[in-house]
C-alpha cells in the first residue's frame, strides 16, 4: 500500500500498464511468426535459427538486412560488410601495423543482431529444449553446421576470456565468427 491515495492510484495505473504489455507480447509473437511463414525467405529464417542465440527476431533481421547472403563469395566479405573486421593503422613507412577496433562500416542492424546473439556462447555447448525444437525443422546439414558453430564458439569464448580479453571484445569476435557460420548455413539452404 502507498502512503497516500493519489500515490496508490498512480501505482495501480503503472501496474495495469505493465500487465497489459505483458499480455500483449505473446499475441504479437504469434502474429509475427505467422506473418514470416508466408515470406519467401522463410527457409533461411528457419535455418538461421539453428544457431544458438539467433531466435526468430534475430533471424528475420539478418535475412532482411543482408538479403541474399550467398552473394558474398567468402565469409570474410560478409564480415567486412557487417563492419565486424578490425580496423588497421599502418605507419607511413609500412614497417609497423596496428589493429584497432571494428570498422563498424556496413549494416548496423545485422551487426547488432549478431552481437546480441553472441552473448549466448558464454555458456558451455548444449542443446536446450527451445533450440531442439528449432533444430527439428531444419535439414541435417544445417544441424551439423549449427552444432559445429556452438562447440567452436563456446570454446573460443572461454579461451579469449581466459586470456584476459575484455568481455565486449570477446563477444564481438564471437559475432564475427557467427557471421561465417550464418554464411555457411545460407549456402546450404535452398534459395527462394
């Protein structure tokens, strides 16, 4: 209970607003999922969800923002397009080379989706119940790539963190490698 009646009224209004938003989320999730099912890139969206840390929203962002991922000949081209490659500073004589932070050139929405997904690799490799449900809808080849990605990226996260790298640097490095696995998944997913 609040000390005064006006404070109680305001508190009740805040509580009602939170409750309404909480009830609204599942409905919007269902509507978004139903809308995506009719999209021509839906097979790619399903396949990208095989990656740990990439659920429906992240997969839709990647498919929308990147378009045809297979247009990149190599994963490094995709990484550069996303701005996930380190910048480089060279001395005028060319005898010294220093790498800096990521270039941040390219598509910031797709880069952000990958970086957010990369946080999932902090934990040991395993297939959760939610991930298992997503994996059931994709081909065995995509499942194999996703498992290889999970094992490698979880191990790389632990190795880099153990070397004392800043957690944000580690996550961006994992996101860069996730882009390569997303590229590999797109290559084996039938184009629409």
